[in-house]
């Protein structure tokens, strides 16, 4: 049985692991990204980390890399990433192959997370599956008929930039009315702040640099504004999911990413809104659940993509 390296390159940290074919993690670690050093130096640091811990694991034969941003997985190129300033048109696949002396597969981190959940988590055994990552950005990976669906140019799954309101709120992508502009973490915080302006004496009002985590905690403690903030967010999220479900007709939708820590406080209103907006009850058989692999989803998924690619050779 062979092993692969799994890597998840985020804006702040890189998660790394040596993974077996069943998804078991033999070694695991995290190093700072240091994107400003440039891709070659960062790749060299990753290689060093693996060198230091691969002893007694002789048969490592591939590497899978997940990376935030626009990725062409076929060509192994990272076009650009909002989290990795200056990394544009980087031949990441080639870079990793050369540095680690192994065949390398790269993909978008949302695709990797979806694939990880599909193989090892909330989408195990599910042939039609959507995994949504909720955080600062809102992305998704699509599994259609048991395969990761990347689309013609590898960019499928941008659920965060599907439009839910004509001429609506300005999104980070430059368009108006995108789902992300309503349910991304900064939109949630802004929603709470707006509600707080209308009510004095709320315990959240004094919190500096209010975060979704603070709002979730307050909601758990019964804070009405926090509860309503998450309810409204779920209401928008349900509309976004209706659009996705009408096109993909999945069996399960798993929700991961930082914001998903709010659990049913956000997912219950999401399910209600979904049921309210769906065009026919036939679509109500979809299960909307919390993802299971937490922040390991991307590096595990990248590793599993590396394994499965090997099997397709
Ligand atoms: Zn957008």
C-alpha cells in the first residue's frame, strides 16, 4: 500500500500530511504560508518539512495540492489567488513535481474539500453531492455521478458568485447581488452591526472586531440579535442552495468552512428557506448537513485526488 503527500495552501497557513489510501493520516503538520517569499521558496519549505518526517515511509508516490484561487487542474496552473498576493500564473504542478520529485496534482481548495468529504466524510457513498465552504469566501465543489465535476475550464462550483438579487449588494468580485455578498463572514458581521445600531445595551455591542464566532457564541447563549443575524443569513443561503439544487439535484449538501461552526443555528433557517423557495416538493429529499472533516478536508481531499488519479492511469 502506497502513501501520498497531501497539502492545503491557505493564505495564512499550509496544512500538510502523509496519507494512506484509506485516508489515514500517518504524519500531520502546519507551517506558515509566507506567500510573500514567492512560490519557489514556499515549495522548498514544504519539501523540507516532508523530508524531515518521511523516514520509515519509503513508498510515497504522489503529491496532491489544494490551493485557494483560480486553478487549472489539467495544466497544473494557479492563475491567481486573493489569499496569495503576487502568485499569478504559477506552474504549481511543475514546481511541486520538481521540488518533491513526484508526480503532482493540484486543484482548487473547495474542490479538494468536496472530494475529501465525498471520499471520507459527509458525502461518503453519495454519488450526487455538493460541498459548500462557508467563510470569508463562499465556494463549492460538485460531485456528479461519483466524479468531481470541474467544468470546461476547471472553474465549476462558484456558488458564492451566483446571483441572488438583481443589482444587490456589491461583492468582492466586482458584481452585485452575489450570494457571497449576503452570507460571507463579513456580510454576517455587517448584518449584526446594523441590527445592533437599533438596539442599545446588547452584549454584542461592545465586542471589538466582532466576528462570526462571537455572533455564534452569543446566539448559543440566547442573544436575540445574534440569532436573528444567523436566521437572516440562513434565509439567503437557502435561496442560494435552491438555485444549485435546481441544477444539480444532489442527494446531500454538506456545509463546511469557518461559518459552518454555527451548525443548526444557521442550517435550520437555511433548510426552512430552502423548503420555502424550492419549485417543487420533489427536491425536498436533499439532506443539508454539516461537513465532517473540519479544516482537514482540503489536504485529505488533495491526497485522495492524488490516489484516485493514480488508479485512473
Ligand atoms: Zn461575486
